[in-house]
C-alpha cells in the first residue's frame, strides 16, 4: 500500500468506526424501547450512508476526507447533541457545531460553484468575489432551513424543545450568526486560494473531487 492510499484509508476507517458506534447505539435504544432515539439514530445512520448511495446510484465519488467530515458532523449534532442531550448539558455545544456547520456547508457551496465553473454547465469566468458570496449564501440558507426544521419539530412535538422555548428567538439568531461566521471564514480562505493558489485544504478538496469524478467534467465539455 502506498503512502497516499494509506492516508486515504484512515478517513475511511474512521468513518466506518463512527457508523459502527451508531449501529451499536441503535441496538441499545431498541433494547430499551427508546423509540424517539431509535428514529433519530436511524436517521443519523442513513445520513452517513448518503455518499455510498451517491456512488452506487449516480457514480458520484465523494473524497474520503469529506465523507469523514460529514459523518462526524452528523454524529456530533444529531446523535451526541440530540440523542445524548449534550445540547442541554453544555451551553457551548450548539454554538461550536453551528460554527462547524457554517464551515462545512460553506465549503460545500464553494466547491459546488467552483467546480461547475470549470465546466460548460454555467458561464465561465466568475469572479472570486461571486464564488465566495455564493458559498456564504449557500451555507446561511442551509442554516435557515435547519432553523425552520427545528421550529416545525417543536410545533409538532413541544417536548423535544429543539429551539429552547425559554429563549427561542435568541437561540435562533445566535445559531444563524454563528453559521454566517463559519461560512465567512471559508469564503475568506476560498478568496485567498482563488487569488493566490494558497491554502491547500481547499486545493486538496477541489483536486480530490475532480480526480474521483472525471466523467462529470468530460461530459460537460462535450455538451
């Protein structure tokens, strides 16, 4: 095994480890008859399997590092945050994870528009400022959708208390502001990368996706 293959296998092993922990937790919740957490944990497991679904159904390959980041984020938020109640045990848990979500979805938005700009699917020559603005907008929009989900869940099942009823407006605004901060951090790194070619984690993410999905870009050029 080459050094590069070994480096890629570590994120894969860690992702499988997270999925294994979730399967064990699902079994424990089933044994206890804790159906709310059975549903929540099953949802988390399903979300961690999305990259495998995309690979099988659409032949879209997600780089192992991004798979790990996504699985870890879902594990920390929906499982540890909600199922294990760390949101209520530690006041800063929600803030840190919303910062991470802004970072993660900002990166996803940046990569999506950047990679599309390398094909003929959309007009060429977008300025770095627009690419970064799209990343911030995308991440903030996802954060807004999540707040709507929290509101909907609390409206249907008030005992879940996802929005912290005692300070719902403050909680929502804090979440959106932290989402925005995380997205702006990614946009700043992305802008510097587009202008100078520096900050390798963005370059690695772009290069990794292109290497694993050359078919997408070949088709775009033929159309």
